[in-house]
C-alpha cells in the first residue's frame, strides 16, 4: 500500500457527521499539498492510527493509561512511513496492551479525525504542538487475553464498560466529540 492507496481509502470513506466531513476534506488537501504526511518529518501534521478495541459482546472498550497525556485513552500510534494504517493500528495495539489475537470487525476505516497534540517532552526531547491526521479502526479482542502495559508509553491497561468511558477519560474534547461518536457508531452496527 502507498500514499495514493491511502488517499483512495479516505476518498471512499463516507463521513458520519460534520466533524468527519470537514476533517476528511482537510486530510485530502494535506495529502495533495505535502509528500511527507506519513512521517514525523512533517512536524506540523502527520498520519496516525487509533483503535477502538471492543470485546466480543461489544459492551467494553480496552483502554490504556497514557503516560504523556496522563489520561485513559484508546491505543494507537504514528504511521512512521507505513501507508497501511490498519496494519499500524494492529501493531500498536499489540505493543501497547500485550494482546496476541485481534480481529478487525471491518478492515474499513471506522472513523477519522484531526487531533491536536500539545507540545510535550518525549524520551528527553521536546516535541512541538502538532496535528494527528488520525484514522480509527474497529478491532475485537477476547477479554481473556493477558494484558500488559508498555512502560515507556502507558502505565496501565484495562477493560472499561462502554457507558463508563466518559467517567474515566479526562480529555474533555476527545471524550465529548470522539469517544461518544465511536460508541454511538458501535451501537448502530
């Protein structure tokens, strides 16, 4: 898969709401303008993949306690040159949680969003504020999987009942605009 293939997938994606419609337009414009959107060399905006991980009953979400954001979040990571963002999402999920067996509910994009990232220090280096051009995928994992955290990125992993996501998450904009949307879409499947 290459950047053009990724662009084609985004073009085919049907936005769920106004946020997705606008963010899709921005992503496509950004791909047309810059050739390094798959790497962090583009310090202003680059692609990432996130995963909404559900149990088979689809009533719990697998969350990690992110060390930089100091918040319970979904899993995910940077594309780092890889255009197959589902592949990136699965790799990050396994690294961050220890799960071995994953099943994409669909290989299609489940959601897309532009996410702002405040400046922070990572591994002793300052990272300027920037934008994540984020694609989210829906993945199913058995709750019996043995979980472990990735110490350099998160300090805990746990299953959270879907109706409690807004209680455990402290990132106001994300929980109100993204997590609530993802749960609503999940219920509509």
